[in-house]
C-alpha cells in the first residue's frame, strides 16, 4: 500500500513540476532553456525559480527570448517606454528579446519596439512600497534591427506626407461673396514631419467660381479664380493611445487672383476684360487625422486689398474653408 501511495505522490510531483506546465520559459544564447516561474524583472537581469526550486539570476544580455505561457497565474508587468524621440509608450510587457521589446498598449494593440530606439524604461514593481526601476540610458545592442513601433498612425521619425483635399470656401470680401457666392476649393500639399510632431508643408489650392447676370440686352459673365501658394508650420499632438490625432498650423503665402468679365450686347458682339493681381496673406488652421483620412478648417486673410476687372476694390481675397482629404 505504501508503495502505491509513493508512486501516486511521485506522479503528482512529476506532473506539477513538468516543464511544459510551468508558466515561464527563458531561452539563453548558449542554447539552454530555463523553465520556471519569474519572480522579479529588472532592467539588467531576470530572477526565475526553476523546476527544482532553485532561484536563478540571469543577465539580460544572455537571454534570447522570454515566453510567459500562462499569463493568468500572475499579473503582466506594466511598463512605460520613452523613445529617443521623446515619445512615451505605455503598456504591458509581452516579450523581451535581445533586440526588441514587445508590449500591448492600453487599447490592446501590440507594438514591437527596437531597443536601439529606446532611451529609458520605467517598470512598476508588484510591490507598491518599492520604487519603480528606471534607467537613464539604454545601450544599443551589437546587432541592430530596423523594427519601429508598428500599428501606429505615424511610423517613421521623419517622413513626407503627400495630401489631396477638396472642400468648400466662403470668401471674406462681401463683394466677392455677393457676386460669386460660396464655392469649391481643392488642392494638394507636401508635408515634411520631424519626430512625428512638427511639420513644414507646401500647399497649393484653387478657388474658382462663375456667375452670370442679365441687364436688359446685356449679358455679363464673371469668372474668378484665386490660387494660394503657402508655407505652413504644423504641430501634431501625437499620442499612440488614440487613433484620431489633432493638429494645428500657422503660415504665410502668396495669393494669385485672376478675374474675367465678358459683356455680350444684343447677342452679337462681346467686350472682354481681364485683370490679374497677387497679394500676400497669412492663415491658421486646425484639423483631425485618422490614419490616411483628415479633415481641417482653415482661415486666411490678406495684408492688403486687391483690384477686380471692373476696377472694384476687393478688400480681402481670403476666406474661411472646410476641407477633407487623404494623406499618404
């Protein structure tokens, strides 16, 4: 009977301490694998109790990967990672290998971050009485990889965006508004972003409208086009925890106006007038971007007035517009 109980006890111990059932696995650079339960995680080392109950302190530079198989047995480690660009990424630690760190952010999106792009990491310990572990600098590994944060609205530190947009504009000048009314505006832009936060953009847009009036036997046709060529400084409120990113802009530019008037008398002959002018103005804008989609509101105003084809003074050829489009 004792022998039967002994065999049963031995079987229970084998099942309990089987490597496949232990929660954590650490793979080392020399090919060895340690099965056990991780009790402490520091920046430079990992403490794990193996299947024999022995506590092992393993330096991180000897670790290839850490696999936490049964996450439900203990709370996943929460971390705050600060990149060299100054951006902070918060989440729970999933995988820490030789070249990168994988975390799951608060919205449930997994991000893989190259250690070469990390400036420091703050780890909140399980014991609330202990202070969080912080390092001031992160040594770059000998083998560099090009992995950046994935599944984020803006991936590269510095990059170009090419945008196309179309919208609706209300002119500031009452005379233009009365004669032509509100009209469509469309254009394109090229923006260079620095550190995913600051940008400098070149914008070209066009507002054009047509109107026609009958005065007894005279038909007057009006055609107006305004083409602003502007430079804009952008600021983007980058935050990886939100999918919609607000941004703001302020800039200056040159506004080119062309107006044509055609008078038709008795439907037999025409008089044609044309005038071109350009003025310097400034603008401000704000918008929201979701992935490649964006929508923005823009207000522009001139420093001086312009003259129309009938020698009428247009005090301001700027306006208020709302537009949407795509950025690639």
